[in-house]
């Protein structure tokens, strides 16, 4: 091969072949990786993990309401959760499997959100000089920092009522005592009520957003889905908030 042929400038054909080879290389990536790398893939992951987390939160809220039936009912319910799956699963195995799944869902949800925000910023690094005003609810404006608040609160909640590291009166195996002792402290109630407000706003906007991503919504169903999402947010927030309020007011002792 001559020196001239080695150092020659690439022709149009060479550029076309190189671009085609790169496209083929990209297509050889695993389907799961292609799905995750796409914008719609990340939005679907956000929607599915959000729905799974909402299901858990709603079930958790319903279980918390057993507080109003007394210590025996709440503690028996907590014990039952640890025996689900027996004798196939050992004691507490179901809870640990569920916790692992929730951790994966939270990590995927947060990762997809952060990457989508960064992708949006890269696509539009300079803000528009003239931008048409867009009507947005308060829930939309609080989605990002509200989600960050919830992430911090989840860590606090685990340390507080699951492992008891920040609960000075924590008693292992007695969730009723731990809950009542916790909510007698005024600043703990402030933390929980603020987090619950963020949760309600997150559900309010996230419900409709997930429905659009998954193709569930339509022009005729959009209003109904917004009503359902808002109702779910209100019921979930109120269902959680009523317990600390009841403890603060002495209704639950």
C-alpha cells in the first residue's frame, strides 16, 4: 500500500460507510440498554416505578390506620406482615424481599428523573428570550425539590420507625409504642406533616403524568384522571396525617 493511499483524505463513501457501521454498532446494544437510554424509556420507568411506589404507600397508609383500633390490632398486623409466605418463606423474608424491591424502584425512579432533567438542560442550555407563559399548578413547580425532600424523608423514616436509630423510646417488636412515642414530639410531627404535604403534591402531578406516559389518558379521560389523581393524593395524605394529629391531640394514647 502506498503512502499516498494511507494518508489520503476520506471520501464521501468512506464517511457514509463509517456512519453506517456506527449505526449498526449502536443497534447491537442490548434491547434493555436501548430502552433505558431513550427518553420515552426513562419516562416509562418513572411511571411504572411511581405506580408501584404509590401502591405500597397506599397500602402502608391503610395499615397505619389500625392505630385507631389499639396496640393489639396494630402490633398483630405488624406481626402478620412478617409471616407472609410461611412456610415457604421464613420469618420476615417477605418484608426483606419487598424492601429490596422498593429500594430498586426508588433508585430507578430517582435516576431516571435526574437523567431526564439533565438531558432537558443539555437540549436547551440557554433559556428562551421570549417564552410563551405556560399555566402550571403548584404541584408541578414543586415536583423536583419535593421529590428530593421525600428521598431524604424516606431515610429519616427508616431510621426513625424501622430501625429506631433516631427514636429514643424505640422498643423492638412494639410498633404501636414506637409510633405513639414518636408523634408526641412536636418537631417530629412537623417533619412528617411537611413530608406528607410534599407527598400529596407529588402524587397529584405524578398520577396524571404517569397516565400520559403509559397512554392511559385521552382527551375525554384526562379530566377524570386528574380528579382521580387528586382524590388519591388527598386521601393518602389525610390518611397518613390523621395518625400524628390524633396522637398530638390525645385521641390516641
